[in-house]
């Protein structure tokens, strides 16, 4: 009987140690998760600032695209008129 009681005491002691280790690991995990949440919040605020910058860049890009399309259309129309006049002159000759 003495061996059985000694084994139960050892098992209880090991269970207490295991539970203590799990509690410490759990507390450390909670602290780590809080730190990660702070980092994620910081990244979100920085990304929202960058999002505003990218919105401005996109707006400027769209406006420049419209302007360049108009310029290219005007130049293409002018070249087309010139080539049409030359082809009419050649047909008349």
C-alpha cells in the first residue's frame, strides 16, 4: 500500500506542476495576443493613411488619362485629316 500511495502523491505533484505550467503558458499567450492586437491596430491606422494617398494618386492618374486621351484623339484626327487631303489630291491628279 505504501507504494500505491507514493505513486498517487507523485502523480498529484506532477499534475499540479503541469497545471501550473499550463497556466503560465496561457498567461503568456494572452499577453502575446494583446501585443499582436496593438501591432495590428497600428498597421491598420498606417494603411488607412496610405489608402488616402493611393486614392489621390488614382484620381490624378484618371485625370491625366482623360487629358492624354483627348490629346491623342486630337492628334490622330489631325493626322487623319492631313492624310485624307493628300489622298484626295493624289486621286484628282
